């Protein structure tokens, strides 16, 4: 009976394959059309900032009774909301200054992550050092983006394309393995 359940779960392996192929094609498109991709990404980033800010603010307010750092989370959410509204309101300006906004948000988020790492340390929770390490790396990258906006714009495109490419490859490999497992179970 358990094999039937697994076979049913594996029968749509091909959807993961299609998704992986789509991500690979999207990565190639971004590499080949960086300016068009950058404009599209600027709109996506604007909407993402707004939506992420709303979710983070709701989380912060809903956890205020048991999270000592809820105020920092609320502050981060408000910053995201303000950036999102600003970016949506001025799309031409957004394309021009997006690296400064992204760098600023990464800097703020990284600083908040550092504060959270120390809160986690005070609570005696293991793994706080990795959060702090990630925060320091984020702070350094943010400073690089803010110091050179052209580098920042180029970085946004490259990171997006490479991320899509890697995601696509992982999904293709995973789907082919799922197909093989599905055939073995038959």
C-alpha cells in the first residue's frame, strides 16, 4: 500500500522537469537580454518589497507578546512597505536607483539579522554564530552595492540569472531521479 502512495506521488515527475527547463530558459534569456530583464526585475522587486513588508509587519504585530525583537521586525516590515510603495510609484526612477535601494535593504536586513543573532545568543539557542556570519557577509555585500551602483545593477542581473540556472538544473536532475525511482517501483 505504501508503494502505491509513493507511485502516485511520483507520477507527475515531468512537471518538475518542465519547471526546471523553464528556469534554465529564463536564465539564458536574462543573460542574453540584461537590460530588458533588469527593467522587469525592477517591477518585481518593487512588488516584492511591498508584499514582504506587509507580511513582516503582520508577523511582528502578531508575535509581539512572545518575541522580544518584534519591534525590530516591525521596523524592517515598515521599511519594506515604504520602499515598495516608492518603487511602484516611480518606475523610471526605480530602474535607475534600484541597486541603491537593494543595497540599502540588504544593509538594513543584515543589520537586523545581526541584532537577531545576538538575541538568539542571549536566549541560549545554538546556531546564532551562523546567523551573525551571514549578517556580516550581507553587510559587506551591501556596502559594495552602495559604493558602486553599476556593480549593484550588474550583480542583481547576474545573481538572478545564476539562481534561476541553478534552480533549473536542480529541478531537472531531481525530476529525472524521480522518474527513475518511479520506474523502479513499477
